[in-house]
């Protein structure tokens, strides 16, 4: 059963007279907690024999245009998805939603394993589990519970809109909600219903959640003030980047197609290669900026560990939290270099790390970019797994002149005798190096209260050449 977008949403059999009292006028979240409580009460009435049959309570919800309402309505969530989503939100929105309700049916207390739920380390209320969802959706009907068990594990694809079957992933297949993995031997449905942290922050506060760099999340957010016209790239590079931009714009259409959606792998994988300072990181940032996506940079040289199993653990921490982000793996040859012939246990584990990362990259539903300074350091077998391979070359004279003109300050004066054409012709410099040179020259000129002169730029060029082991 699905809802259409309108001012209020309700189950089709509902009328004004049958709507749950007190729901209209509340926020969408508050009203949804009331609905969830009504559904639980109806299940308990049936379970404890107060009602011969379970009757889904009718309800009506006001669209308050909150992020939660927008997500539920615009994505046409089924009633089952809606109830499960509210279950996952409930411990974060209401500290003790079900305890008093269950006490009404069990005044003397005692265990109630059929309802599911666990206690947290500090949280003393009920944290819903897969068993809780099964109880609300199927009661104790064994056949229905088996169906919904597969659904909760993301094994059931598609749904219905207005009674018509549609091919679309459920909230479990898109990763909005996941079922906590349990230790071997414990029932799968005893795992907690986990709502992605970004969605939780969005639904409860309306703000975007962003993890912080640390030992539990070895990645940093990339942002830029620059625009596409600030970057100078070759025609070949631009042509390859257009393929990525087209995928970011149209991949939803591909994935929802009845034929292509079943045959194509999720996500998109690209390799950026070229010397340092040629715009690989900046391009990743600009892609995120253009499409409103967060870009997280993972330096594989920091993630890869000499200790067996630690590399996989570090990577898992990233992919476990990854949402609709662009993942940018820098220094990719730290892990994706020429494959090692298995001559020792260490070589075997190194190859396992590569296989693990490849698997996680291919499962990620978004854009994954791997960057390396040297394409020849990458194993050709890995390169074949990328849909796009994008070269970032050192700029030629014409491109270098554009970079010099784009980088020179607009408000800090510089001498008229400076010949940017000469600099572009004489010196091989990347965009990052030119920026360093102009910035250093600007600071020197400002400190002496004078315009930038040719000597300032020449000293900056000499310094950049020295850093890179070259001579002017």
C-alpha cells in the first residue's frame, strides 16, 4: 500500500470519522509516533485475545513539509516501510514509547520475547529489533513472519503503488535501514533496526549529518570555493568527466528501468591519474559541489595497515557509514599496485585486502574515485573494473597561461611589466604550483606594501622547482 503526495496522507479506507483522534495538527513526526503506538496496541489486543482479528488502525497524517514527511510521501513508502521506519526512529524521538503500553497488558511485568527489543548500554527504553518489526507487521503468523524476515534482510525487491507492482528497491535495499548483524548462532531477527545516521539527523533536526575525521572514520570532507571555470583541463579529460557527470545526473533513471535496473551493478567507478597538482582532488570536489553530494577523501596510505585484518577493519568503518557520498581514494597505488605473487602469508593477506576493497567498491551505490600519480603503478586487471579512466596531464603552454591569468590576484596590485606569457612558455608548472607561487608572491608584496613584481614570482618558481627536485 502506498501514498500519493497531497496535503494529507491516509490509508485508502479511511474517512474523517475514522481518523485517529489527536493526530491532525501535530507535526508529521509526532503524529507518526502516535500511529506507531496505535499499531502496537492493535497487535497487542490481538495477541492477548482482546480482539479476534488484527485490524490495521486507520490514520491520517498532515504533510508538514518536513524532511521526514517529504521522504515518506515523495518515495511512496508502503505502510510496512513506513511502520518499520518509524520503529527505527522511535528510540531517538521518544525515550520510552512502548514500556507503558506493554505494562497495560502485563501489569505484573515479566519477559515478552515475542515483542522483541533490546536494552542499550545507557538507554533504558526498548530499542526495536527485527523481532519487533515482525510482531507489528505479522503478529505470530508464521508464513507472514517468514516473508517479512526476507523483506527485512533486503531479499524482497519491489513493491506496489496503488495496487500495481513496481520495480524499486525497498528501504532495506537502499541502506536507509539495516538489520544489525548478529553473532553466529543467534537469531538474525534479534538484531537492532539501524537507521543511517545521516537520515536520522535529517529527519529529526533537518540538518545534514557529517562524520568527523578520527580513528573510527579515517576520511575527511572535501569542499571548495572554486567553480568549473577555475580548472583547466584537456579535451580528453573533459570528455571523460562528462561521462561521470552524466551518470550522476541520470543513474536514477537507469536503476529504475525494468531491464537495466536488474542487470547493471550499483554505483560508478572512476580512476583519476596524473602528476600531483593537476586537479584530481579539485575535480572530485567540484563534482560533489555540482550535484550537492558530500565528497570524502580516504588516503589509502593511512588506511593500509601492516597488521593482518586491520586494513579491512579501517575500510569497513568507512563503508559502514557511507551514504550518498562520493568516495575519493587518494594514493590508490598504496593498495592497488602490481599484485603480489603469493610467496608468504603476508602476500596472501595483502591480496585479500585488495579483493576486499574491490568488493566494497563494487557494492557502493554511489560514485567511487580512485586517484594515483602513476597509472603504470596500477595493476591492469584492476583498471579494467573502472567505467572511466581520466587522465590529468601537466598543462601545456596555452593551458598554463590560462592558469596564470585565472590565479593572479584581482584586488592585490601587480606590476605591468610582468609577462605571464613568458612564465607560461618557460616554466613547466601545475595549477597547484602556480597557486603556491602567486600566493607566496602576494604575501611578500603585501608585507612590504607594494605591488607584486616579476622577482616575487621568479623566487616562487625557484622555490617550487626546489621542492620538486628540479633546477630552474
